[in-house]
C-alpha cells in the first residue's frame, strides 16, 4: 500500500512541477487562479494510485486502505511540490513571491517569513484537497465493478 502511494505520489509531484514550469515558460505563472489545475493533476494522480492498489489486491480493496493510498499519494506529492516551489522561489525567481505578497493571498506574515508561509500554505492546500479527493475517489473505487448502473 505504501509503495504504491509513494510511487504515484512521485509521479503526481512530477506532474505538478512540470505544469508549474510550463506555466512559467508560457508566462502564466502569475495567474493564481490557474492553481485550480493543480487539483485536477492531484485528482488524476490519486485516482490512478487507488486504481493501481485495487488492481494489486484483485479488486478486494478495503475502504480505509484505499483512502490511505490516496492520502499517502497526496502527502508525498504535496511535500515534494512545496519543497520545489520553496527552492524555486528562493533560488531562481522571486518575482512570484512579489506577485503573491502584493495580492495578499498568503496573509500579512508574508513580508516577515515568506518561505515558511508559502511552504505551509502549499502543504495545507495540497493535503486537505488530497484528503477530500481521496474520500471522493473511494466512493467510486469501493465497488467491485465501477459500471454505470443499467449499462450493458
């Protein structure tokens, strides 16, 4: 269970990092609303991880085991992505920090401890959304077959 969560957490983190770098390359990293796509990437990673776990146990997935796989996947992905963002902002480009602090999305403490605030907010955002996505995904994957009722 843990190996699957870590494996897909690494893939999900890679997806989040590639998406951020792509947005930076295109010049859209200053649009904070595009962070919504991070949730979509997280949902895809968690769903694939839970599906892989279900396949590994031949469809006999325990609810809390599947939920655990999703949560592990989200924690691994979130910690790696938050660490990447912290290093990227501190070392390579602090212009994103100026955009975020100017809009006050991260609160008043941004001026005093920007690294801690960004890391903490990204961790909370990722883990909370990952937990919710895992819970929703397990409503689907807990069934033996996930077909639409009444379909052939």
